[in-house]
C-alpha cells in the first residue's frame, strides 16, 4: 500500500534533552537528536511502522535541505522532493527530563517562488496517481498560495486518489473548498476555523460536501463527524510523555483507514491507539508498537447521533 505524504514546509528537527528547563538560565544538554521532520515526514515514519509504504514529497533547499534528504535516504525512505533555492527550515524542541514537557521553536521556512511551487505541483501529479491516499500536512512556507493545498487536493481528486488534510488557518479554509476526504484539526484549529466553542457544532460546521472531520483533543481523544455518523473515541487513561507527535500518528492511522476503506469505528480506535503510543516515545514520528497493540482493545468508543448523521 503506497501513501504519499506532502510536507511543503519540511524541517530539520533538532531535539535537546535537558534535566530541567528554566527560562533565562544556561542549560547543559544531556542528549541531542537530529533528523528530517515536518508533519508529513512524521506521518511517513508512523505509516512505515504500521506496515504501509510511504513516499515523501515536499520542498527542500540549501544545506539544511541536503541534510534532510540525506537523513531520509539513510533511513530508507523514498522521496519525491522538489529542490528550491531557499534554505529549508529548522525546528528546535527542548524536552525537560523532569516533567517531559516540550518547548518548541520553529522557523517560518524559506520563501518559495511560484515557479518552484509549479515544479512541486508537476511532480505531485506524476506521483499521486500511484498512491492509495495522499496526506497533506503542516504549514505552507512563504510564497506558496493560500490555496496551495486546495490545488493539490483538486489534482488528487481528478486522478481518483483520496486525501487527508492536516493544516490550519487560511490553508485549512481554502483546502476545505477542494473537498478533501478527511480533515484533522485540533481543538484550537477547529475553534479558529469556525468561531464556535461547542465541539460537535464546530466539527459539523466544517463537515460539508462529503468531507469528514476528525478533531483531536489531546488526552480527550477524537471527535469524528462524518456522513455515516458521529463518534467520540478516547484512550482509557492519560499517558505521560511527549505529545508532540501524537497528532501525526493519528493522521497516519486515519490515512491507513481511508486507504483500506475501513469502518469509522475501526479507524478511530486505531487512530487513538496510535496517538497514545506516540506520546510514550521521546521524539515525533515514533510509536511504541507494544503500547499500540495493547490499547486497541481498551480504547473507549462512543457513537453519537447515529440516527441523524451529518449530511
């Protein structure tokens, strides 16, 4: 099964572990990790752990872009990356060993020309036709049109490939117009996109024209509003750890469910289990498979409003 992940704003992720994070203090770093990142790369790592074959697309440039491509190749990932003149961004995450709370600093990303974006669109069109599902994740770098994801979703739809969109702000609102199969906002993104505080009402405001909304609420689990019904799914208990990669693990499981045309209850249980199994891992893009398998039987699933699904 081939799943294409698209990350226009790729990054080189650097993680520092410190005994305790104290603002204004000098810290001795106990451990450093560095690898290719960005939301779609993290999704691809989880997809491979779950048995799928991911291909990574996006924009990469400069020495940081070279380091990203080298790390992906070393890790055994196939890429369909498009070169750009600008320098790919870096993210720095500082994890406190005392309380495991992460602090993240993210660069905005390089300026992308319209010609470079056109090159990505052309390569995307060549690759997406072979994919079972395409996942479009993360922010758009400067210079990419706000409807950049909508353009890619339209191409995928024309070629019969299903789509999962995980972004925020104007890119999310523009992407919805192209009718992705699934969108996955978190609580803050859902509220910002709709201006509605009540969770189910807000999700229903986005779930239109056949698009399913799966909203994530951290330890509170997932809310799914679809044409086939509405469900809540949550882990049986909170898990301690680093929640940075939980959303990407959720998206990976959703993409697999879409590719397999699995039922929504089955897909949501796996998405919650994958999210929780990511929390116990130190860096985004990993899941603990033993935790994942154990949680599959324990995820709490509640069906809501089955008699009146969203239309």
